[in-house]
């Protein structure tokens, strides 16, 4: 019978003892316990292994080399788990039958009061390059795939926090990573930290060193799969064009906030002419009435009503950019949000003219509806570099705001008709050939409130959004691989 070795990180918490009891039966040969603080005692068949840092590549590889079975069950640190009925046998069956390098599954979330909630995860794709991809609390790895990483992809490097990220990217080159849509285990939920907060972990200043390391791993992976792009950009020249600019506001049922957004745009002070194009996507509240009143007061406000009724945010953007009234530059303003000051629009256009960019992206501050700052505060995406931002964009989940575009390019490469990731899709496409300019201090206020589209997303919605962005990355990787082949 095929057997498993288990890697169970040690911790001086009840969770470790609990997990150890969960793993005392089934097709398990041995349990390897990596530790930085030595355990007092361990049961027979459980082997302690000192490490400096299990998240680092060298220590992770040392732990995996200690495992001798054909398959290795990795229990990720900080998890309290419960195995489902015959879960290990099911993992093994799929891993053996398919030859997969890594198998993971859906799981349950258990709360302290005993409630159990389904937590499905998403399928792994070529574009699943986020370093926070959710594999659940555990995964099965094949010995063969790990040996292949060592023999053909130089093993794992000295990184301090990128060990598993590096490993699974290298496994994915030559082996399948398979999700089982079955609930094979449970994880005890941590109510202290929600998904919305975790989304911005990579932006925290204290994680900057780790992000540089993750970027290095991602860049190496793109080189290995032929999707890395050198920083050679087509420079755009639009100094001789009219510097007209349009602020674009797609809206549907935002009577509470749209007036603030429009007034924020109209209050901009610039050395060029600009207008505000609001695409009202068949609002059923007082939004049309508010817009009509504002348009009567200021002729720079253009109230567009699409004839189609199947448009999402991307489709509304396309309506605006294809309007003959759209300026040379098109600048985003969501109907919930505000510009931080009256010269924000001027700064954006100045940035365009400084560098011949296809797109300019600013930084923003998150606030509540009353403009009181809330976490994560300033979101500036300082991970972006001129040399490698266009490659690292395939790892991070967003660009920042406000986003501004050279309109003729948007007409050539329009938005997909979706309401999530439409801007990310265009940014990936433009960054393939053109440089993107950045403004790193906040020029925009992103207001969070109970009525906006980012409030309280369910697991199902978050999975749908994450899977879509992974698909966008997959398509972009394929396009970049094709581009590189054609250059040879």
C-alpha cells in the first residue's frame, strides 16, 4: 500500500497536540516535526527536526528530503485541522492515479461554537501566480515532483519566506496541480482576521522585504516558462494632441454617493479642458434625477444612457471611451469615491506628458463614508518598479487607483464586459508593450461603506473573482509566451 510521510510544524499551542492526534492513524509512515523551539517530548514515530525558518527555501527542502515516502502531506503552519472520513486515502488515490505533483481540496471552516461552513477553493491555473493562493490547510505532494524540482530546476534558494511559493511554481512547470472539489478536511476559523484585511497584507511596509523576495521568485518562474518580458517599451507621443481629458464614472443605483463623486470631479483645477462622462447603467433609484440636475448646472457633465441593458462596468467604460466627447485621456472615478484634492487631474496629465505612458496609476487612501481613514489606509503599490513592474503585475492582485488611460489605446484594446478585474485585464494587456506611470502619494479617496460592491464578499464571490483574475493572468502568460517565441 502506498504510504505518506507528514510534515507537521511544531508550535507550543493546543493546536499542535490536536493535529498530532488527528494524524495517528491511516496510511502514514512517519511524522516529521520541524521546529525552531525544541518540543519537550514526542510520541513514537514522530521525528523532530531543527530548522531556522520553515518558510525559507533551504530549510523547507531539508525537511522534504527527510521524508522518504512516495507522498508527503504538508500541514501548513498556524492551522488547526480535522481530517475527513478516509481523507488521506482519497488524496493518495487521486495523486497516484493522475501522477499529480500536488493535490489539494475544498474544506470546511469550523467555528468555536461548533458551526460548520463550506469553504470551497478554486482550480489551479497557469496564471495562479498570487503568492497567497488558497490551497486550504493542507496538501499532498509527490516525492517524484520534488525530486524533479531538485534535479531540473535547481531546488529552492536561500529565501526567508518564499519556500513553498517557489516550490509549487516549480512543481507546476512539469507536473499537474489538482484541486479535489470534495471537503476532505476542516480548519478552525480565525475570527480575528478576515479575508478583506488579508487582501492588503502584501502592501504593509513591514512585508516589503518579503515582497521583494516573492517578486524574485516570480520573475525566475516567468523566465523558466518563457513569459518574462524585458523592460523595452513603445513610447507614446501625444504632446501635439489636444490635452483634453475625461473623467469616467460608471454608475448604477448610487444616489447616496454619485453627487459627491461628480462634484469632486467638476471641482478639479486644470490648465486644460476636461469633462465628466457619467454612464448611468439604467439606475432605478434617484441617481438619474441627481445627474440631470447636476448636468443642468454644469455643461461639462455628460450624462450617458446606454441603449444596451447587458452592460457591466467594463461595458460602461467602453460606452464612454467610444463617445466622440471623450478626451485624449480617460481618468477613472468610481461613483463611491472622491479625488483627494483639486489638482489631482492635473497631476495625472502631467505624469502622462512626462513619460509617454499608456496608463498612469495613482495611490489612494481608504476611508469610511465620512472620509475617516480605515484600514489599510494608504494603498500605494510601492512594489511597482519601472524595470519589472510589468512582470510582477502577474503576481499582485491589483494596480491601485485612480487609473488613467490614453484613450486611443483603450479604443484599440477595450475593457472586457465584466464588473470585476476589467481594469486589471486592460493593465496586463497594455503593460505587454507600453510603460505604465505611477504616482505614489494618495491623490484619491476610496470610500468603503455597507452599500458598495467591495463590502462583505462571500467565499463564493471571492472565489469567482480570484478565478477570473487567474484566468486573465493565464491568457496574458500565453500571449507573452507567444510574443517571445515570435521574437526568436
